[in-house]
C-alpha cells in the first residue's frame, strides 16, 4: 500500500505538469476555436529565452520580466499578424497555420539562441522528503502549488474583470458579443498574450525538470490526452484530467507494464483518451456543441 501511494502521488503531481501545457490550449480554443498546436513551441521558446539570458549574465530577476515581455509580444504578434487574417477560415486551415507556426518558432529559437542543451535551475531542489513513510518530490510539490496559483489567477480574471466577462461572452456567442460592442480582436489578442504567460510558466517548470532542449516542444503531445479527457473548454477540467492521466500512466507502467514488457507509460494515456472519445467525446467538463437550424 505504501508503494501504491508513492506511485500514485508521484503520478498525480506529474499530471499537474501536463495540465500546465494544456491550459494554454484551452484558453485559445475557448476564445477563438483555434487548436493552437504551436503551444509546445511557445513553451520551448520561453524556456530557451530565459535560460539563454541567464547564461549571458542577466540576473534571474531581470531575465524573468524580459522573457515575460517577449512572450507577451510573441502572443500578440501571432494573433495580429497571422490568425487575425484567417478569421472565418475552416478549422483545418487554422490548425495547419498553428502547425506551421510551431516550426517557425522553433527555427527562430534556434537561430536566436542556438541548438545546444541547457540546464535550468529555479532554486528548488528535486529532493524527496518523507511523509508518513511516503516519499514526495519537493519539485513536484512546487509545480503543483504553481499550477494552483495559476488556475486561481485565471479564475479571478475570468470572473472578476471586464476582460474575463468579455472572454466568456465571446466563448458563448461571438456574434452576440460583437453586437454589444465587444472587440473580438482585442479579446483574442489578450488571450494569446495570456497563453504566452502560461507557456512561460510551463516552460520554466518543464525546463527545470527535463532540461531545455528542442524535444521540449514535444511536451505538447503529453497535453493532448489531458485535453481530450478534460474537455477543450474547461480550465478546471485540464487539472482534473492531468491528475487522471498522470496517476493512471504511472500505475499502468508499474502494475501492467511488467506483463507487457514495459514501456507503456508513453502510450497508455492515449488508450485512456480513446476510451473517453468513444464514451464521452466532449470530455469530463467539455460543453457539447449545439447547432440550431
């Protein structure tokens, strides 16, 4: 039982890391209906920019706001230069545009900062400590606390600010929001900027965990089962789904992987997501689309 709890808690905390990336998808999809496949490249760009500035003798307290500014500008530039010109295009066109953007951002990152691997230190040691005989990673707890703060901040923005009210209106009915004077480009630009901030937080956490390298952009693949299970329009759903994915993949690797030769942790979340697509296509917290004719 002690080993089971240790594996489960480790998986739950790892699932929070997956949710950090998935939140960026949800923000943009909820506001504009765009599946932003470039979110992984934005995570890479954020982590690479921060660590490169630190390695060039910028203090972390200066490198962080500079990277934050860069991510805000990147999000705004993507919305204004590319996606604003593709309004009312088919979902496949928008998806292919973000797919192309992901390669462009990765190429720009390499041209700007180089392709070498970097280590990233956030001042939080990845050392386990014991609670009731169960060992828990300090870094995982730090990541979980960071995710909780981010969700609380996003929830406050959504419920207590004019931007949040406008965002919810646009998500419910873009044409109705436009008819009452809400500027869709302004809301979309703000959402892309916020997604850039989310990418920065996720990039720093993932970079500190795995190192800053170009495979970091593939973390987007870990977020896909989370999105399917939680629903593409629910921030809280991504957290719950991340916990489900993280715990289930670790437990499956330990208890089922030995029977199948191991290595199932990488693909088991997709089996779980496929089951949800069959039983509940909108996910746990997703909203079913309603079309009136």
